[in-house]
C-alpha cells in the first residue's frame, strides 16, 4: 500500500515558528547587553561572528543563537553558549 500525503498539511509553518521563537528569544537576550556592566557582550543569530568562520567549521550551520560573555572573540570569551 502506498502512503498518501495530506495536501492540507503545512510543512513550512513549524519551521518558521521555530525561527520566530529564536528571533524573539535573541532579541530579549540582547537587552541584557544594555547595562554598562553587562558581561554579555554579543549575540550572533544563525551562525558565529564573522571572524570565527575559519575557527569553527564543524557544526557551523547548526548554530541558531550564540551568546558571547566577556568578548566576541572566541579565544578571549569567558563563555560562549
């Protein structure tokens, strides 16, 4: 028996919903950079900072949001999550 697909099922919407969640979450996180003494110094969406592309090749496409604490330089940052 051949499987049938429902033409009324939207396969794109769940992916877009996930994208929208990450954009909103990242926007809220950037607010943590506003205080003058903030440890969070950078947020990168859909990848790493431009200078890190050569340092971080494996898994680069899997980064939705990266947070940089202390420095936006990967080697100097206290933490990157």
